[in-house]
């Protein structure tokens, strides 16, 4: 899988990110980088709990 190093350097995950911030970061990440496609399982579970699946 190819990493978009420039994107990663410009787009750091916020420290102590909320679930919404994590989701937004991963959404943008999936559009801009192929190093790890998809969303972490824990994030998916949390979004389902919030009704945002």
C-alpha cells in the first residue's frame, strides 16, 4: 500500500481527538492516502453506537 507522506505530514490526528474528529480525519485520509484504507474497528463500533453508520 502506498503512503502519501506529504498528506500525513500536513494532517496530523489531533491529540485526544473526539470520535467525530477521528471519523473526519479517517474520511479525509481514505480520500488522500492508501496506506491503510478503511476505518479502525473501534471507530466503526463507536459511530454505530452514535447512529452514524
